């Protein structure tokens, strides 16, 4: 496909200003998009207290290692670009590792 546009000397300033306006619009839009993505980034800080918990199910007791007193542990809600800081306090008698 070939497109041709008639170009007259009187329409040249209008064409240039239109292209410049488009470029200015695109640059403004790109900067606004970048600023909104940076502005929405947050620092999310949580504390995990890991300790043993006795659970009773079906008339039997079992000791499990739980985070903040719940099993499964807490849900972390973050967005792409956020910084997540998790402080882990091991109150369990066992060494542990946390996997994501």
C-alpha cells in the first residue's frame, strides 16, 4: 500500500505544528505514565512472629509452627514496584527458613 498526501507550501507550517503537537502530546503522556507508576510504588513493611501453636482437629492435638498465630500464614498484598520489608522473629524452639 502506498499513501500520498498533497503537500502545499501553505500547509507546511500547519503540518509541522501538528507533528510537533503530536510529539508533545506523546511525551506528556509518557511522562505522566512514568510518574504514575513511580508514585504508586510503596514500601510495605510487615512483621512475622513465628512460634509453635497447638491445633485441635478431629479430637487430636498437634503442635505446628505458625506465623502470627495462624496457619496458613498471613497474606501479603503488594503491587509490582513496591518494596517489601519483612521482619521475622523466631519464637520457635527450632531453626527455620521461610520460602516464598
